[in-house]
């Protein structure tokens, strides 16, 4: 009956009928059959296949369209949700393990709705794979008695992949491999594939780096064609090019970067002006001069969209001859730059600015540590210029915060690796005045460049790439407010000036052990910053106009911004990109940025796991960083590694999960453990394969 009723409404999509009229159509007269009909109508309404208005039933938008979306597998649970392509639907479709069919995480799939619900979500079944997200999967080659199989690194891929001995491609058991040409015809059988690449021995440093890159779809080798073009580019700068630029080679410019930096794409300068003001120079490597559109290097840079900074290894956006040599602002070498020259008062008020193509010769390469020493002791090379820039940076920062900019704090770790890439020490990176000095100068340049292209009255806006950050979601802000209240802080979710509240809250918990957790939850409550042609401003920074201009060696949007700005300054708007072209670049760059961030996080996590492997049984101090229905997550204060205490390992009591208050409560003792609590733990298990760290509670 259910199939017949679905077919009836499918054939009459605009019909609105009462149950008695449907019964008449099917010739139903018996009372029991009519009751069954009403029951089926009720179920189809619950599923979302039908809609009911008054006493009349009609086909809903769910029932009338082919439901297509992207599958997201949840953890290693073997179940997931399909996020529907059509955003008019306000719900995702829950897919249980038995209804996943032959779908992998990330696949675009066709879903059939079932007659039951899962919580707030309608439940469905995958009936067709529209598009595979991954054509290749990275994993470790293993062998049972009679066959070979690959165990995927990505634990969301919950089935091993069988490989026939004829398709091993020279790989050996225990190797990290790439399996491609994957076929999966039935959920009753495992997928089958062929080894397309051997990355090395599982656990070796190079193999793990290549594995992470492959897992996130990141290109980590340049083609011969790209390398050949990059090598053909000469370091020599012709006189004709110098004549077209503002020559700043005699000016005292210098770079400030991390100690282990390989490429230097920004330099700064400061000069006193006769009127008592200062001219601050922010000089950015002119990558756009060397990377011409439609060239192999340009196409590869667009494809990569960003450099990726894995632990101990950079996967660059540009080949080394460009990123580390020709475009890098190394000391005592003439380099082509794109400069923002800003006149400002001693109080850091901007009087005027110029954006020009320039040539510089950096006089000194500073590390952050060296500059910090000069700031603290007042002695050292170029101390007057550094102290002046630092003073102006502090004033710019104070103004920015006063206007509503939020300074989130996300602690980062630095690994000390031995010659084999094995971590021997983990330090927490310090953010000090020297870091803030450069950050403020880059923020200033990015803001000025974005504002420069802002349309004047009655002018049409020029297609441009902005870095935008939307307003936070209201429900997430309410959740955040509840969370900080549980820690003893206050945050009014209905306040008109939420950004100021955020900043005050972050200041009040600065230096406390829960600082990192509060910052992390605050960041999660925010929208994600992305690239867009639609300038809605940057909420987190409190800027109406913002772009990325200052890192063209490692970010493709910055390279495009350089090209747009130059065309604008030269009145060559006809050479500019269309909105459609820039939209494509923005969307692709935003996706690649997320992939890079996820790869970098995984790289850090794997190195933390490797570091802790030999420390099972050691006691640590940490903070509760997450509470779920299966356990509590602990972030170690010493090295920021995160692990789990499972409820079954909490032997002192039976704990219940209090989702509303971010806590668990002991049934017998009444003991409460909350998000942000300080806690002492013992490391009991480190699992490389599953990428897991397990603790037990000490006190």
C-alpha cells in the first residue's frame, strides 16, 4: 500500500486530497483497510514525503524531488548524515551503517527516505553514488592467509580495500601505499582496488608526510613542466624594469620572521618625515611579476592555492626557485616588491598612503627572538627603527581593539625534531610583541589595499577578492554564553556590542589554564573566514574592508589581489578578472585553505602521538577540553596533546553526561567534572593506527 500511495502522489504532484478521497481511488471500503491507509499516510507525513494541511494530503518538496547531497561519516561510528544540496531543506538525512551502501565519506549520493526518524533528522538510505570524492585512498598494505588488503589511514573509511596480488605494483606488506581504480559493487563485499603508488615504509617520516598530503588531496610534487618553467626564470632584474618602479634600494628595509623560515615575502621600513610624521613601508614580494597567467607555474599555484606547513616539512605553493630564491626578500639582494607606503602621525593616525611597485634591498634578516630582545633591552641593530615601529604597532592595535576587533588566542606548539624527523621536545609557541609588530603592519596593508578599491559614489564596484568573516550564529552565541557562565564568566548573548564583550572576556581569562579552551569554544561559535567577491566586512577584526595582500608566495588569493591592484593602478581594468572567475578562485581557495588547515592539524597530532609513545605510564596535568556521551577529552598543558578518558575507565563512580551544563556528574559521590576544569591524568595508551591517546583520571 505504501508503494502504491507514493506512486499515486508522484503521478499527481499538485493534488491535495483527503484520506477518504484516496480510499475511494483505491476502492478501499473495509474499516481495517481504511485504518491501514491512514497509518501509511501518517508515516509518509512523518518521513517528510507528504505534507498535511488541514485534512488534505499533498506531495512535499522532499517527495517531489530527487534528493542529492554529500555524505559525512561521523567519527569511526560507521554512520553518517547526508547534507542535502538544496539548501531549502532545513534538515540533514541520517544514514545508519547498514544503509550506507557502497558510499565513502564525502561522496555525492542519491538518498531514499525511510519511514522512521533519528532524533530531529529524517532517516534515509543511500541508493546511488553520484560522484566519488576520493579516487585514491592512502593506507597500509597488509596480508591475511590468502589475500592482500589496504587498511585506510582515514578511519572514516570503514572498510578495508582488497588488492589482488597482480596489482601490488612492487609494494610490500607494511608499506604505506596509495590504492586507486577502486570498485565497490556490493555492500556485502569489500571494495577492490589497485596499488597506484608506494609512499614508503609505514611510519617513516617521508611516507607519513606524503600520506597526509594524499589524504587531504594536496599536491606535494611539482611536475617536470612546472619545475622547468620555474628554473627558466632569471634572478636578474633588467634596468627597464627598475625605471618603471620606485627605487627604495637605499632605504633601510628589513624582514622579521620565525627562525626556521625558508621564504621571506614581507619586509618593513620606517622613516621620519620633515613634518614630524613617519612614513611606514610594508613591502611585499612581487610574485605577480614572475607568475604570468596561464603559465604552468600559475596553473599549479591556482590548483594548490596555498602552501601547507606540516611539522618539519613545507609543501609550497610555488617551486623553490621562486619561493626561496627569486621572490624571497633575502638580505643584500635586489628584489622586486609591491609596497604600501603609509604616512602616519606619532599617534598612529593615518594621514595618507601610496600603493606602488618598488624595488628594495633588505639590509637585515631578523628573527622574532632577536627583535624581542631589542624591544626588551633597547639595544641591538636598527634599534631606533624597531622600537619606533613597535610603538606605532601598539597604538594601531589599541585602536583596532577599541573599534571592536577581537584578538583570539590559539596556542601553537613547536616541535624539536632529530635528523630522522622524530620529535624529541615539544614547546608551546610564545606570541610576543615582536610577533604583534609584524601582524599589525600586515593588517594595516591588507586593510588599506581593500579600502583603496572601494567604489566611490555612483561608481560600479570593481571585481575584487575580499577576506570576509560573517556575524556569529545566534544559537552558537547562546551556547557559548552558557558555557562561559559554567566557568564563572559572564557573556550577554543579547548585547548589541558582542565583539567588545568577546574581547573583554578573552582579556579576563588571559593567563588562566582555561584560556585555551575558552578561546577554542569562542572560535567554534564564530563563522569561518573565507574568500569572497561580496564584501560583507570582517567581523572578527572589526574591519569594513579587508583582503589578503601580504603573502603572495604562500597564498594564491594574495597573488590575484596583486594583479587586480596593478591593473587598477595602470588603468588596465579591461585586463581584469570577471566576477565569475574570481568567485571560482575564492571558492577553490577557501576549500584548499580548509584542507591545508586540517592536514596541518593532523600533522601536529601525529607528531604528538609519536612523542608520547614512549611515555605510557607518565602523569600529566591538563584541562578538560571536550565532554561527549562516550568520554571526556583532556588537553595536556605541557604539550597541548589531546586524549580521551573513556567513561568505562572512570572507576571511582558511575558518571552521567550533562550535555546542557558541559559536565559529567558522579551518581554516588556527586562529583562534577566540567569543561575547562584542571585535571591530573595518567597516559595509559597511545595508538598510532587509530590516532588515539587514552588517559585515566588520577584525582
